């Protein structure tokens, strides 16, 4: 399967199954404000795993620089599991990872996506 076809399948999966489609809330997905990012990640959390995985794969494949994609925050091309607010981290969040490597994210996509990558 060529990359264009794969991207079309991913986009269709997101549009048909994504919890974010139809909410009208694009601001939360494309900001670096901690509260808005958390809202976007909560919406992603309610998304079916197939759509979340498609969304994350779409972002990784197309090299998204900004936005919350599949529950992951992309900012200046770097990926973050969460946006840490200014100041000291809360005790219950201190051990949680902030940054995500692209390799970790690709591993996650491959683990969560039962569809064949090439056919």
C-alpha cells in the first residue's frame, strides 16, 4: 500500500471514529496552554483506540509540528505526553514522563494498530 493510500485510510478512520470530530473544538488541540491541552487529551482519551492510533500515526507520518494528535502533544516538532505547567511539579505527577521519543510513539502505533502496514 502506498503512503498516499495509507494516509487516506488513516484520515477516514479519524473522521469516522474520532471523538474530536464534530466537537467544534479546534482551539484546545492547537494551543500550548496547559488547561486546553488537558481538555484535548481528555477528548482523545474517550476516542476508540483504533482512531487514536490512526491519529497518532497520521501525525508521525506527516511530520506534524503542532497540536494534540492521538493524545500526544506535538510542539515545535517535539512530542510530549503532557504539558507541565510552570513551577514545581505536583507530587503525584513528578514521576510521570513529559517527553516522548518518536521511536516510542512509533512502537506504540505498531502495537495498537492491527492493520497491516504494507499490502
